C-alpha cells in the first residue's frame, strides 16, 4: 500500500514538473521589440580603404522585412530590425586614391540577429565580373495538357547563357552543372572539413563539346541548352508549353527513344555518381521547384577529372549514402544561380554567398513561368548588358513567361537553324 | 495509425459498457421528462463549477439518458474556417448513480462531423481552440472528423460532516481528415483531471477548492495526393501575418499542458447563492516535423472565469440569475531557429524566442430565468440575458490589430404542454430570439504582405463576420412520452431549428437544424 502511495506521488510530481516546464518556458518569453546592430565593413581590396557610401541591405525573407541604408565612415548603426534570420548584403561603387572606380560587395547570408546592439563585421571585396552569365532559366515545367494521355510536362526546361562582355568567348569545354541538394532544403549535406569553402558540389556535370574554337559566342549573343530541344508545343508533348525548344543550340540528350535526339548539338556528359556514363535515368531533369546551377571553365593548363580523381569527389558525410558528388573549385566558376520554391527557402541555400548571395524563384511548379536576368544597360547595337551583382534575388526578374533570347540578345551564327 | 485507432475503439467500447451498465441499474428507480432534466441542470450549481467535490450539494435525482441525433447547417454567414455547410451525427449518453454515500456521474459523447468547404485550414481539427499557429492552404475543402468524449465525476460523502472530496476526469479523442490537397490527417486527445475538496463549516455554507491538470496533444500530417501539383500554403503567425511555402504541407505536433485551480463559495439558505472563480494557465508548443523537430511556436494562455449564481425557489415559481465573466489572455510566442548541419548537431537550434502577438477575449454576461414549477419540471419558462464580448488581438511587430466589441441579447420562452395523461405525453415548445449588436471593430494589417490571401481572404472576412450585427430566431420542440404506461422509461424526440440573419453586405444567413431521439431512464 505504501509503495502505491509513493508511485502515485511520484507520478503526480512528474506530471506537475513536466507541466511547469512547458509553462515556464513559454512564460520566459519577452515581448518583441526592434533591435539595433553596429556594422563595420572593412575593404579587402588593395587601394580601397573606405567603404563609406556603399549600400547595405537587410532582408528577412520570412518576415517580408527589408531595410536599406548607406554605410557611414566607420561604424554604421542600424535600427529597427526585427529579431530573425537575415541576408545582409553590401554593394556599390567606390573610388580609390587614384580615382579608379571599383564595384565592391560583401554579404552574410542566413545571419541570425538575436542580440540587441551586436557588432557585425562584413568584409567587402571587389566583385568578380563574369563574361558569361546565365541569363534565363525555365525549370518549373508546364501544367497538364488538354490532349488526352498527356500530363504535366517538364521536358521544356532550358538554360540560356549570355556573353555579357565585349569580347568573343569560345564555349568549347564550358561546363554546366547542377548542385546538390537538387531541391532546396534546410537539411544540407555535410562536406569534408578539409574542403573549407573552396568547392561547390555538383550532382551532374555536362560540357560543351568542341575542338577549342568550334563554338564562338560573340558579345551580345546567347545560347540555349535545353533538356530536350524539341518543339514542345506539339500535341504529343504539351500544347500549353510556353516555348518551342527546337532552336536551342545544345541539348542534354539522355538517349531516351521516346524523346529522340534533336538537331541541337548534344552536350557531352562528364560526371554522374563518379562515372562518365549518363546512367539509366530517362531524362536530365533538374528540380521543378528550382535548382542551383553553375557554369564553369577549367583554366588553361589544368586538368579536371572528378571521375578518375577521387580527390575531386566526395559523398555526403551526413548519412551513409554512397552517392558521389563532384567537387567544383569555386575559382573555376563563372556564374552561379540559385533557385528555390520561394523567397522563404533562402534559409536552404546551396550556393556559397560569394557566388550568389540571393535566390530566385517562380513560386509554384508547372506554372510555365521562368526567371530572366534584368537589363542593366543597353549597348549601342541594341544588345543588353545584363545585371550581375552576384545576387540572384536582385539580378533576376521572377515569374516571366519563358522566352529565348529576350532583350535583343542575338543567336550565334552556328545555330543549326541558320546554318 | 491503425493501432492507435484500434486503441481508441477499445477504450470507447470499454467506457460505453461502464456507462450503460450504470444506466441499467438506475433505470429501475427514476422516470424523468425533458423539462425535469432541464430544471435539474438549472438547479445544479456545483455541476457548473470545476469542483466535483460539491456535486452532492446539488441534490441531483438519479437519471440516465441515451440519445442519437442528426444535425445540419448551411449558409454563408460564417467565419472563413468554418464549413460552408455540414452535418453531424451524434450519440450522447449520461447518467448518475449513488454507491452507498458516494455519488458518481458520467457521460459519453460521440460526434461525426462532415464539414463542407472550410477554408484556410490544413493542419488542425478545431481552428478555433486557441491555437493560431496553423497551416492555411487555398483550397476550400471538406473535413471528416470524429470526436469521442468521456467524462466521470466522483463525490465523496462529507467526512465529519465537514469535508467532501471529489475527483473528475475527462478524456477527449478526435481524429480528422482533410479531403482535398493539401490533405491533413489529424489525431487529437485531451486529458483533464480535477481533484477537489469542499469544506462545510455549517449547514448553509460551503467553501470549495479544486485543482485542474490538463494535457493536450494534436498530431497533423500533411501531404498531397496529386504529386504533380504542388500547393501554395501559408504558415499562419497571426492576424494575417504569414510565411508562404510551396509543396504538400508539413507535419505539426502540438503538445500542451495546463494547470489551474478554482475557488467556490455557496450559501444555501432561502436563496441559493454560488460564487466561483477559476484560473488556469495553459502552455502549448508547436513542433514542426517528427523526424527532426523544430520549435515552431508556442502559446501561453491565462484564463480567468468567475460566476455568481442566485436561485430563489418558490412553490409556484423559481428565479435563476447568473452573472458570468471570462477573460482569456494569450501570448503568441515565435522562435528564431536555424538548422545546424554540423556532424555533432544535425538538427534545429533555437536561437531566440519572443512574444510576437497577443490575443485577448473578454466576456461578461447576465442571464435570468423564471420558471413556473410543475413537480420537478416546469410548466413554462421565460429567459432573458445579455453577453458583452470584447476581442482585442495584436501582432506586435510589424504591428497589426484586430478588435471587435459585441453585445448579444437573448430572450426566450418555453411551454411544457401536457398532451395526454396516458403515457404522460408531453410537448415542450419554445421560441428563442437573439440579437447581436456590434459596437465597434477595427482590423489594420501592418505587415509586408497585404496582398496575401491570409489577409484579404482569411482575416478580412473573419473580421467582417466578427463585426456583423445579426438577429437570430430558434424554435426548439421536444415530444416525450413513457414507453409503456407503467414504465419509468421516457422516450423523447427533439427537433430544433435556428436561423441567423444579418444585414451585412458580405453575408446573408446561416441555418441550423437538428433532430434527436432518445430515452431517459
């Protein structure tokens, strides 16, 4: 009888203590107020000592909160921040002592502002400007077609790459890769600590074929790589498709008899799961929610062979899966664009902020909408200079109807449709 | 899930057996009509408190009842998260019994709800239970819900003629399923226990004290059946503030505890007076995902209730006067979390928490009933009352407010007609009239996404509903008779219809109708 009393008393005590814990935890919370932080932004660029006048932008995507301010001489105090997770970006032009202009940028992505009065240092450096940039991406696919037997359609995915420089660029050997995780997720992989921040991690890599000078891209020209370079508007594909992909320069041909090889040049397969073989998948589909894409070129005199060089690949150390991913050295990468479900997936970034400090999105799947880079300046010949601040949140127009070669960009002379 | 469902069914069957077996025993002793049971309820002051120790002071006669019912409703005068229409099937049984000097009572309720075209809810069975952190999607959808509720009360005799002890418990189980993408499959339970004591210093004075512990849990699993179409959905943070996502929803795990207590004082003289006051504090946490849980949000509710009731009974007429007050203040707590993908952690870290929203509901009401007595029932009954309600919700940063003030007036009359002496055939006819006068209201959304449907569709329409004046009319009818002339068992058939009419531009009306058949033992 005594033991029953003891057990009952213990049970009541446990119950009471568990309840109190929950109530006390909730009771500890204080009413939210606005926070202040103190920013310093030291220049890492030789010759530039002051970052005064650069624009600093705080964005809390979940809250829809955005605050912009100019940096002061030393410490800049920012008021009125809601505690939360922020993307902090600094950018702008400054002049050195000799009067030369530089475009500087610096960022902190997914930074938790939870301490009032915190001092935050954000180093800024010269912005790496790429001559080749990804100018348009259509990844979302198209909704079900009214034609019986056809459904949602994703084979009309394409990636357009633009020569944003004033020089001819040879595409031969240019690599295209999608990074892992294929779909944005906060459950990010765990990579070898020794890699530091020197690599991006690719699931599959393709390469533009060629002898070295076979595919020149003039300034103001762009080329398109399609998943499947057919006229998607045909009834057997999807009559609602917004694009006819048959004028694409390249395609990712996966040797699927149901979606036969098209006149576009086939991209050369480089890497998938430590193999040069394409594998058995019937298509090269990147996520219809939005993937992370990079274009890169191996510098002359270097070799890059992640299939045969085990040091250039790794598995995700967070689990036991043996799938191998290629390590793409950051210094090879010309451009990177990160796309996700919507702005709130920025807390799941896969691309290092030095390559892309933001994220673009179309907000839905199979909505026939894409993203296209904004125009910064128009050249005298009518071709655009596209915006490239390494922040795809700002650089891209979202939810546009996909279109090849918009804003007056031109088709290369070797396109199969004009040969 | 199947195992959990089987467990519910077994528990339910076991409880039904207990309740029914007690009813069969009671059936030998009492005959009760609907009006008599209504009067018993009206006279049972301690039954309306949270202290079971005082139940014997209500001097209830023994009874049991079993009924089944069907109810339906339709009309666009509703809150957005309520069904456009719907129906429910109900089973209700309750009874009381005495074992020596101990008093026992219990009840069981089953309800199957078919809710049609409810909006902005893809994660919770009851979106009005005081949990603002839910998932809202954009597809009006049916919900199929089932509810089971079992209650028991035990009251001891007075030891030394001074101390009575009591214990009450209730166990509610619900399951629910949303019928359109984003689908949500939900399981809910609530366990509540309340021990109490009443001290009787003299025959006319009783002082009561009780403690309440309650535990609640709801699990919600979201998914899409049509995997080709990813759905837009919103994580509601309060007053229209929301975070939008794309996909198949998510799994939410709500876990809450409540502690509270009550104080009662009764004076049982020429006038029967009962004063009661209750306070409880409830904390409920939302954890997102079961695999790698993340602190989603919490709420902390402080609830005050007070009641002052007077009963003056005469041989011809009786007067009942109740004053009620209820105040619920709730803090909505949000967390700043970040995923830690390092090998040592691999989970969500909570970095910060703060109160981001506050919700306050205040109610004060008075209700008066006058009855013309007829045995232990009534011949006729007049009722009148008014309830003032004030809602004051605020999202602190960025600031949004939602306020509404209403007064609901009601009046009613019931006549208990004796149709025939044979089998004691009776017809209870009533008329209830109500008018809700809106006094004031404001909704200002100050967040970043004024174009979100959580603002334009959910909150603005909810605000319009809450600030609409409306009139209501209801007609309850109860026919009853003994099953046999010499039987104590009373068969009854209940029908009620109620209509609400508003002059709001956005709404028209809402109709409720119900039908019950049952037996009082």
